[in-house]
């Protein structure tokens, strides 16, 4: 799957929004493991750095949790509190 590389929205935010939409649509539920960094790199045809940035952004918002040696999972703490990431700040 290719993302819109010409979009004003950074690629890592596009990945964030895709993962969020998969959670909202029920593909991934609380406690479910999401694909590995390598699988996401292949899926989006992006660098591992970009994928790590997306996962870090979702982790910092408590949407995902990382467990060393196990993988990345949908957090149980963010039930029904999903947001959409944007590079536009509002005040």
C-alpha cells in the first residue's frame, strides 16, 4: 500500500492515521498485536525510521504499547479515546 507522498501531511502521520482507522474500524481491538515494524515497512513501502516515528507518536498518546520481545499492541487504556493526528496546530 502506498501513501500520498505529495501530501502536505508527513508520512509518519499518514501511517498514524491509517493505524487509528484500523483500530476504529475494529480490525485491531484492545490488546491486539499490530503488524511488526518490518511488516509495516513492507506494507507502506517506507523506511523503518518513518514507521518507528509513527509507532512512537501513537505510543506517546497511549494508543499503542510496546512490549520488548513481544511486539506492539493496542492499549487497553485508550478505549474510545482515539484521535486523528494532524501536523496543523490549533489554539
